[in-house]
C-alpha cells in the first residue's frame, strides 16, 4: 500500500465523518415520529462505508475503495440538512397555530361577554 494514498484518504474520511456524523446525530435528536425514521434511513448505507473507509486494507494496491464514500455522502448530507431544517421550522409553525387559536378563543370569549 502506498502511504500517500492512505494518508490522503484517511484525511478525507476524517473530514467527511466530522461533517456527516454530527449532522446525522442532530437529525436523530431533533426529529420525532416519522421524521426520525426518515432521518435514520441513511444509516444502513453509511455505517458500512465509514467502517470500511478507515481500514488500511481497503487501499491495498492503490485501490481507491474509500472513494466509494463520496458517492452517497453528498445526497445523504442534502437529505439530512433538509430534514433538520424542516424539523427546526415545524415547531414555529405549530406555535403560530396555537397562538392564532388562542387569539380566536379570546375573541370568542370577549364577544360572548358583550
């Protein structure tokens, strides 16, 4: 195995894991219900790729098996960013609906008192 391939791929895998894994954890932590299941969908594909990417035998004879991690990385990141943004915006929408309902309830009570 050529040492320069191993060192560069290890650096790339470290960067990709440092960006993917926190976002995956955040998506699983912040979402509920069906969105949590949707946030877990990339895991069965990404975990084996991450594990194999850190093994020196994956780069034997100049093989670039670690490059396989780049293929699902970008779609998984876009997918998780979309889920996280959706979950962050959803509570605000629920709060707006609750505030509107309370305002309407207060107006109805005021009209009933007149």
